[in-house]
C-alpha cells in the first residue's frame, strides 16, 4: 500500500467518526433505525474502521524512526493494563461530563468514582493506548497513526467539555465539576461487588488482548 492509500483510509476513519458530532446526520439515522440499532451499528463501524486503519499502517511503506527496545513492550503492557481498568471502571457508569456513561441522571458528584480523577476516562484510555503503542512501533506509519489518534483523544476533551457546558448549562456544569473535584480521591463505592466485578472484567480484558494480539494484529504482544 502506498502513502495515498494510508491517507485515504485515515480520512475515511475521521469522516465516519464525525457522525456523532453532526446532530442533523445522527438524528436522521436514529429516526430511521432507532437509538439502540444506531449505537450497535456505529460501534461496529468504529471498530471496523479502527481495525482497517491499524492494518493499513502495517501495509504502508516502512520507514524506521527508532528501534524497538525490550522495555518498550513492558511499558506497553503496563499501560494497557491501566487502559483496560479505566474502561472497565467507566463504561456504563453515570458520567454527565463525557460519553461512555449511562443513567447520567443518577450521577452523584460527591461520589463520582473514576470521574473524580478525570472527566473523560474513555478518552484518557484512548490517549494512553496510543501513547504506549508509540514506543514499540517506531516506524513512520505507526508514529503517524498513534500520534494522531492520541492527539485526537486529548483534543477531544476540550470539545466535549464545550458541548456539555452548552447542554447542561454553564452554572450546572460548573457546580457538578466543583463538587466532583472536592470529593475524596478514594471513597466507598455504591456497590463493592460491582466494583470487584469491574476490576475482574478489566483484568480479563487485558489477558484476552495479550492472547488475541498475534491473531488479531499479527504480532505477539509478549
């Protein structure tokens, strides 16, 4: 694959990921297929486009910028463990500040959970994923891939903050954020069994990624 093909797939990736931030397009699709079907279809599309983008980086011309060192993989393993735990603790939990949450009306800013540490745990997980994958992948195509995706995740926090301020109202958003920041860094969860299960899910996801890496990506992560 030439650089033009890699660039075209990159452009298609960002084009498909612009759907949720285009209210007119999203509302039309939701009306046509329903909220649940839209969520499932968009999730499948996102995963498919990410897989295609990663594949295209491996097929692009190889231009090495730095060699891989043994500690690069150890750092990637540690970072991916953090990523899996972040996602396990945040997805499906109330979070009115970002996406990936559920039942946001039930959010208690005095006991915000993982949101106490970051308003955007899913975006932080994406940024860490991209950052730790930069280390062992020192060729130009992968540096562009993970560098752009990591920067996109970091920049997305400000965009979502601006949108949520508008939707919630500035005073409401600031009150919630102030209460969130004032909460104890570590506090009792609503449910210890639920927290324990989420940690187990995060650890299981990390183990599954390690085992599936050579079959899905084509390169062993160990």
